[in-house]
C-alpha cells in the first residue's frame, strides 16, 4: 500500500494513526537535501538508483520531482533546475511542484554527492517505517472486523504475508556478490561432487540414476513432479523424501556414532491425512499390501515385519503436515520455524493445485493464483536455501493423444509452473495404459481372434510390466531425458530398474 498516493481504506481517523494523532515517519529535510544534490550533480543518482523510487518520498511533490530526475538521467539527459522547469512548464505541472522558486530552494538545500547515498537511505528508512505503520493499521482494523471473511488464523497469515513482502521488496537493497566469492562457492560445490561417490553434490534422492542426471537435490531449486492420476506421483515423491532422509542419517553417522541428523525432510500432504500417508509408506517399505493392512487380512509374520519396519522408519528425520488447503504464507511460516528449530533439508508439497494463495489475496483468475503459489515456493527455496519439490496434476489433454507421454504443455496452468521451476519431471507408466486396453470377448467375432488379441496384449504387458519412466523435461542446469525406473504396482513402490527387488533385497527404503 503506497502511503503517498493511496490513503488508508479505513479513513483518516481509523486504526493506530487516528488513535495516536501522530504524523507518519518522514524526513522532509533529507528529501530536500537529496533532491538538491541530484539537481546539482546528476552523478549522485548512481548512489541511490538501486534502492530508491519516487513512491518512497513522504512529500508527493518530492516524489514527482524525483521521478522527473530519474526519467531524464536514465535517458542520458541532463536533469537540472533549468531542464526540469522547462519540462514541468510544458506538462503544466510547474505550479504543482511549487514553481521555479521551490526548485531553486531545493538547489540551495543540497548536500554533497558523497552524502547523497546516506540521505537516500534515510528517505527509504522512513518509507519502510510508514509501511510498517500501514501494516499495523491493517492488522488492527482486521482484528476489529474490517474483513469478517478472515478468521483470526487467516489474519495472522495475512499479516505474515504482508511483512514478508515488505521484507522481500524493501527490507534489503541486494547488490553485487564478489566474483571471487562466487568462484569459491562453485569450487566447494565441485569438491563435494568430486569427493562423493556417484558425483552427487546435492542431497541424494535415493535413486541412483536420478542423482546421476541431476547431481542430487540442490538448495534453492524448485522441482515440479507431475503426472496423470494413477501414475504414482505420491509414491515417487515419498521415495525421494525417504532417500533424502536416509542420506541425512548416513551423513550424521559418518560424523560419529551418537551424532543425530542436523536437518529434517518436511512433507506437506494436502491430499492424504498423515496416518493414511504413514500407512502407505509402511506398506511400501514392509512389502505388505496397503489394502490388506486396511482390511486386517495379514498374517502374524507380516504384522511383525510391519512393526519392525515402523520402528526403523520412526528414526528417520521426517515430519508430515497434513493441513488441508494450506496457504503459501502458512507453508512459508512453518518451513521457517522448522529451519530455525530443527533444520530443514527438503520440502515436498503434495500437491500444488490444492494450495491456496495468501489470505487477503483476491483473484478470480486460477492461472494467476497458481503463478503466485509457484513464485512463493521458489521464494521459499531461495530464502531458506533448500530444495522444494511440488507435485502437480496434468491436464486431460494427455488422454486425447495417441502418444500418452506427457509434455510441458500438459501442465495445468503450465505457463507459470514451467517458468518458475528449475526442474520439471514427469512420471509415466506404459503399463497403466496397456492394462486399460485388455481385450474383451464381446469385441471379437470368435474365440480364436479373441485369444490372438489376448496373446498380443499379454506380450505387451510382459514388456512393460514393473517399468516406469521419469522424464526430465526441463533442467535449468543440466541435461534432459528419460530415466527408467522399477515400479511395483502392488506396493506402489519405485526403485532403480536394474536392482534386485526380491524380498528384503534392493529397492527398499
């Protein structure tokens, strides 16, 4: 909310400002001194151009004058009193900016070019303070019922979102990083890859061929794992989450026998409850059908294995949040808290389309909502320096093609997702579609033709049985292509294709 151009929607006497009757934070002398320095020496603009904007001035007249200086300097033109007077006269705004006398007064109030940066930061600091006052005013008025559609928890999330945006957009100036420092970080990353078996510089996914293709899961990366319903997106995502958790355990064990993992893997399950997800994970790890577990149709030996595996999995550094319709601001808050208290190594969101934008955000455009969510997930990945994996549904356009292998254009609201993601992966199983093509006796003239069709169909089923493809359609920092995976439909379990997947051997968690 712009304090200069947009008055508070709650009126002049509402909220904190009305109660206190205090002027909002401002430093008009600093604004005048800065503008005078800019008019006297346009080179002073270089000291404030990367963080100061016209709306940061408390006096709207000063904002207009700064905008005129900004426009001329960035166009390579001179911006002095004479030129600005001529420009304002031509546009009919000279009287609105105080006339020639005020422009001359600004020149007399100038500070040296050396001090221009400090004066600019004073102006910016006052603007930030005014934004904080506005944010507090919004919080108070919402709490008093200005937006009754938001309950107390949603108001908290809206306040957190407002402060986050303020911190992101105006809280830091950013700036350059020394090239020598960037080179040192690149060498460190290369050293980790060189010293790690398999050349994995990031966090291991537990899938050898995926790690080989991507170098592991890298901090600040937003990964999208997409597929049609029934392809096993959740199963593959949990496989990767378990692989990452096991990698954290191995790293801790390498440091000493009593060392615990210093970070957690966080799974945000918006579709399944925590106990449903836990049951599914146990079924995959213990090789006991989840359907049989739910019906209690298991033997004592299987139940004992079920309990044993549960004890092993309980030691893994993993947490599950099953809050439905989670907002991006709430997810950010919880990730920050986890990062601060227990450490955070990986975030998995299942799935993207079930998330909501920040409370208080009103948009009727679903594509815009998804764009806000993906941008928020990317911001979380960069801010917390962790990889974020978000699952996504594919559009029904896949089913209308003869070739069912997914493409980037099949992503729902694909523009924003494809743009914001560092890696886009599709999980695809030929077996799913071949199985649906099983011949029916009524479709054939006689038994002989039916049996021939069944023989051909069975041959196709044998060819694609227990096989899946993980298609990397986009990778910002590496190659694309398909990775063959092993898939057990009974347990919805993934693994490397050439591993031995017998009882108690290979491919497990």
